[in-house]
């Protein structure tokens, strides 16, 4: 059985003499020099663009690294209740830096009224009696912890010079801390001894 298939068309190759690509024109020495100079400029531009892009990326990486290092170095350490309590009391009494102390305090500072009253009383006594009163933080110790709540006891040493006599008084405080994305001082209460 013969199948009836149409005959395949035959394609003829164009004659070799009739090439469709024109032959490159012959260049003079001056034209070749100009072409080489233009090629060097293109290569130099590409090199400069790649180099500038790499430099920009390095600068951005350096800026990001500097920001991360700066943020880590200036962020307060809120790792433990006793550390936060010591830093809060030092900032509030020794350095008298309310902004620094606020970094270690809870967002609701209503529980800190007793410690604020102590500093206000010390300030009034300095003005009234013309005394030089200094405050230092002595013992700071965590006494209990339950979940996100911890209790810390601290001794605050109040020193004053009155007519050449050095007077020291130690106050014992009970400090309540809470873990709010890091430990913070939330309540203060003078303990009776």
C-alpha cells in the first residue's frame, strides 16, 4: 500500500557569491585609533560604574553596622532585676538624671511616688539648711521572683556634712520590678528595720 503523501519541497541554498552580510570596511590607522580610544572609554565607564556601585554598597553596609553597634552600646541593660534597680537608683539619686532613670522605670511610674518624695525631701533640706547631701547605693539584692515579677531590696546611704561632722544614714528599700521587654522598676517602698 502506497500512501499518498505530497512531495517534500526542496530548499535551495543561496549562492555563495550573493552574501547578505556586507564586508567590513577597511579602516585607516586614524579611524582604528579613534575606535580603540572609544572602546577604552566605554570600558573605563563600565569599570567606574561597577566600582561606584560596590563603594556605595560598602558604605551602606558600614552605616548599617555602625547603627547596630551604636544601638547595642547605648541600649540600657535590662537583664536582671537587681542590675536594673542599681542603675535606676544610681541614675535617680547619684547622677540626678531623670531621663536616664526613666529608661529603667515602668511605663506607669505611679508606684515610684515614695522614692520621688525622698529625693524631693533631700533637695528641700539641702536648700533650707545649706547642706551638701550625697546619696549612694549600697547593697542591692533580689529576694524573690515569680514569673515577670521580682522583689529587690536596696540600701540607700544618705551622707551630709553638718558643721564639720559627717552624718550617715542608711535607708532600706523594697523595690518591685516587672519584666516589660526587659526588667523595670515599678514600685518602691521604704522598708522598716
